């Protein structure tokens, strides 16, 4: 209901097989992180506090994100004072990630080094 009442366009990440119910998706936009378990609280913290590409929607004492909290978070990333900063950071991190996995990028080089070291062991 919090999303419906906003009457704004948005993108929601869902798991398979639910993804076939949605139209074509795009990336590179600020996000609202709603964590539930495992590594999600860490991802949500990094989203807001480290990478600064979104905000965390915190649940109440029962872990439920209520309508008003979700609405406030969506408004923050779409209309808030930090929306332009978040958009710039999304672009920055996207470019850094692409550079890292490109040929001779840091991630690519680390994988190559790891594979080479494993081949030398066997």
C-alpha cells in the first residue's frame, strides 16, 4: 500500500520465478534496501552508509516495514535532498565495477592469479 499510494514509477528486484511477471528491468538507480536475513543487513548497511547509493527501510519491533516507513524511503531516493548524490554514486560504482571485471581490471587480475596458483598446486 505504501508503494501504491506514492503513484510513482519504481523498479523492484524480485526472485525467480516472480521476475517473469514484470516488464523489462533497468539498472543504475538509487535503491531502498529491505533486509530480512543472512547477509542482507550487511548489504543494506553498505547500500546506505558506505556506497551511499540508497537508503535502508528498517522494520518495526516485529521486523515488518510499515507503509509509512517504506513510503518515506522511496520518497527519499526519488525526491529527497540526497537523490542527486545517490545517482552520482550509482554511476561511479557502476563504472568502477565495470573497470574491475574488464581485461586487466583488478577483479579480473585477481581471478587470473587465483586460477594460476591453483593450477600450479595440482
